[in-house]
C-alpha cells in the first residue's frame, strides 16, 4: 500500500538554523503535499508539489520531489521558534481516471526550534 | 482568507450514543473529505464526497458512519453508535478539484471526539 513516511521522526534545532525533513512513498503519485500541525491542532496546508515538478518555493519553505526515488524533502530556512510543530507529507495515488482522491499521510516529523 | 470551519471543537459522548460532527467547507470547493487522527497515530482517510454522493471510502468507514450535505454550506459526519475506539480528532477537508494535479486539500481545525 502507498505510504508517506517522514524522517527523522524528531528534529531539534536552534533558531536561525535550517531544518530538513524527508518523506518517502511507495507508489506513483499525482502530487505530494506538506502540512504542519501544532500540538493538538488542525492541519495547515503548506505546499503542494506536482509529480511533474522537481522543486517549489514558498517563503522560507523549499520542497523538492524526486519521483525516481519516490522521495521528497521539506527545507525550512532561518527557522523560528514559531516553526515548532509536527510536519507531515501526504500523497495521493496516481492512476487511470485521475487516481484516488484520498491523501495518505506519514507519521510526521516533530520539529522543535529552540530560541 | 477562506477557511474550513468545524463544530464543535470538542465533543464528549457516551458509548453507544449518536454524534454529528459539522463542517463548513470553503465556499467554492466541490469536494469534501473526512479524516481522523487517533492520538499519536497517523491521519487516516475516512471518506470523500462529491455531487451529493460518496466517491470513495476507507474500510474504517463502515455502516456506523454516514455523511451528508444537508444544505449548500454544511457537511456532516454522523456516527450512529459510538465505540470507545472512535475517540479521535476528526478533520474535515475540502478541495476545489478532485484527484490529479490539483487536489490541494484544506483542512479544518478538527473536532476532538471523546467516547466514554
């Protein structure tokens, strides 16, 4: 079955440093999305990268996608204490007729940014 | 900025009771979803809904669950007879498009369901 799996499971850095999180998945996808979740709260959509894209930027976020390796990375530059949260990748399945609508989430990376 | 809203934020119920979780998707979106997250676990897909019918559901979404769009704005998830294992955070999501390159799903803040 298709799965997004992030690593590392937990990451602790100092404010101002960059944070890199990785995601791997198993099947062909249409797109991959990254979400942030503050403890016990909702999922905030960060960025979507399509399967025909290799890199995408949004503010301090940089996402790469390597479909040959079935992997993606999320880079947060110049991190802030407010970036402390769990980060999830989610994929949807490619297939005939557009594939599946459901998103499959990984377990997430818990990022702690220390002031 | 438009957002998905959900009510209530927290629902406590007794085992065997019926609960209805409510969501207001983003107004121009046509595709609606429910997901759940049991504490400490992954976010899991439950069901997707388009054009007033279920378009896809997971094995979790059994006969105890139902969804409805009772009017032009609300989207509800009903659990007929709650079990202890239904305790979870339930997220509603919506997207303008369905699968493919444009399936950007936006999530609500969630309803924390506690079954006692």
